[in-house]
C-alpha cells in the first residue's frame, strides 16, 4: 500500500519524471536536426556497400563508424561471416572487401569534395571480419575449428589475423603484402 502511494507523490514526480521529460525533449530535438552533407554521403556509401558485400561475399555488416570533422577522415566497417575460413580465404575476403569499398568511394564524384584526402586510401579504412560457424562449435569439430581464422582486422594499412586457438600467435602482414599474395594466387589460377 505504501509503495503505491509513493509513485504518486509530488516528490517522486519531480525526482523521476522531470529528468525523463528533459531527456526526451533533448533527444527529440537532436533527431530533428538534419545531417551534415558529408555525414549523409558517408552513411549512403556504407549502406550501398553493405548490400554489395552481402550479395557478393555473403558477409553482413554488423557495425560501422566514421571519423568525421568537417570532412570524412576515415571509415570503419565490421562484418560477420557465418562460414569459418582459412588464412588464405580470410586474406582474400578482407582484401576484396577493402579494394571494392575503396573503388566505390573513389568513383563517387559527389563524395570526393567531402574527403579529407582524395583518393580515399587504405590508411583511411578500418575493416574487421568476425567469423563463427555455430554448427562447427560442437565438441567433435573443435579441433578442426582451431586452425580457422576467427578475426581479421585491417587498421592503418596493417592486417592482423587471429585463430580460435589461444595457443597460436596472431599472424600479421601489411595490406600491400596481403594484396600481392591475393594477386599472385589469382594469377596462378588463371594460368
């Protein structure tokens, strides 16, 4: 009985509802603001690439970030794949995602004027790919799963791959080294 009365006292209303109303007012005002043109263009490019990545590589965009001031300084994308991949497969995937996204950004004439640096370069792009195959996490598949790459990270022109095996060292290479390996593999396949 006392608890029911407490919720209707003027003290309770002032203490809880006033801050709640102020927060709701501020949030509604923030949502009504129009995005700056460079933010809008960055968001459009990411959304466009999200569809391309899903259709072409079967990866889902799960997070995004932007380094913005008055212009676009950097973009970050995090993808998830449901298929476990070997080192070569993950390298191939992250190189293709990065080069495709850079080509898309640099071929868009509308976004060029909003880039801090044109052409938009690999050093302005952060990419993360997380892989998990829930079917393979069963006890009988754990050993083969340890050799697969769990995470690939591209930050400032450097790639780092980590496996599901905690005992193994992470593998690192520059983006240029990875690109050369992917191109070499592709040229061998076409011979």
